[in-house]
């Protein structure tokens, strides 16, 4: 069967239809259940991380290797010619000659779209500033489906840094296709951007804004937590909010039996280790699912036919 994902860029989750998202998630499920060795033999992934990453970079590289392909690239802009002043435009023009697909993380918003305009090879956006992180969104959707059995009509709370957190920006937009009820929990300085709220309103979605996790924790199916970035506050301001957005095992006593806690990681002190031992913790399974979803993306983008 013909595959319309073949040779496509993945820049923003908003560019994918609900049926396309379903295809990616179904493909990830197939790969998780039955690994596809040597599917991408002879193909090369350029892993171009101009910004630090652990899970995204390693899972993309591991995905390519598990499918039988090869990997080249870098994990630090300081080890590239960018340190000498080379533009991203020139870097991408060169890298396209070396690989069949490019996974790009860059601190500048819009960098992935610019790279896609330059490259004659598919670009996968692995995070551009505080803008988009579509493969994270896809693995989050896969994880939600896996632990809840559905994507429709769920109550999801986003907690922590909602202003700069590109994971919550992408996921909140994607969940609008599934009639989600949203709860946004953050300090006022890090509240969800107005353009996201406007987008959800335009889609007829319901959301509410809160300052404390305990206000909503017993109502939600998914508690999606992100870290508060201490560097964005002065010391006095941070001390006032420190701990207010941290999850303890004690706080889980009255939650729904099906409630699961997710986190894009890394965590600092926003989820205590004791939560790991509860049935509600699902962030390490979430991280593992990144491998299968990224295998699915690479398999679809680099194969003409569906399998």
C-alpha cells in the first residue's frame, strides 16, 4: 500500500490530521509488538543537536539502529562549525549530502521550518526553542492511549512551566482533536500562552486555570508535569512557589484509580521518588515509548510502501 508519509518533513504537530496521527500510533504499536529489523538497512540518519538532549537524541539514534540503519551527527553545537560562525543554512545544505533524513534540535524558534526549506531530505523537528516538539507529542499521545485505552473525552492537567514548555504547547494543541478537558496549573509568571488558549477556545475546548495541584488532582485522568525552571525567577520569587508544584505520594491518595502521572523528563524535584513506586507513575514507560514512536516515524518517512 502506498505511504503518503514517505519523504515528508515533520515540523509541527498541527500539520498532521487525526487519521495521520492514528497511523503513526498504530505503526508504533506494531513495532513494539513485533520489531522490524533491517527495515532501514543502508539508510543514514543525521542526528543534529545544536542544543542538549538525552532522551530525544538517544531514542532517535537507537530507533535508527534497531531498524538496521546508520547514524552520524553531533550532540553539541560547540563541536560543529557553528562555533566558527557557520550559518544553519550552510550547515543544512552540507548535511543533506550525507544522510537520508535529518533530526534537528535547535534553540531558535522556526529553525526546523527554515531547515526544511533548505534541505532536499526530510527534516524531523526534535525541538526548536520553546516552539514545537512533535515527536514528543506523538509519544505522549501513544502513552496516553496505552495507559487509558482511549484518547477521547479525557481530563488532562498540565502542571509547571506552561509558558516555555514546548511539550505542553504541542500536546495541548494535539489533544484538541479528542474533546479533552484541560486544567492548566502554574504560577502566574509561567501560565499557558494566550495563543494556545485562543486556539483551544476556537476549537470549542474547555479549560480552567489553577494555581495549586490539589485543586484538580482528584478530577484528572492524566497529570502531565513539567519542571519549574529556577533560572527564570529571582531567588525570593522562586522561594515563594517552591514546592507548590511538586507531587508527593501522599497527594495521590484520593485520585482516580486510572490516573497516571506523565513527565517529559528530566525531572528535578517536581516528582518525589516515592511516586515511582505507585501504580500511577508512568513517566519511565513514557520515555521508553519514545523509541517505538520514533521507529515508526523513521519507518514511515523512509519507506515508499506501508508494511
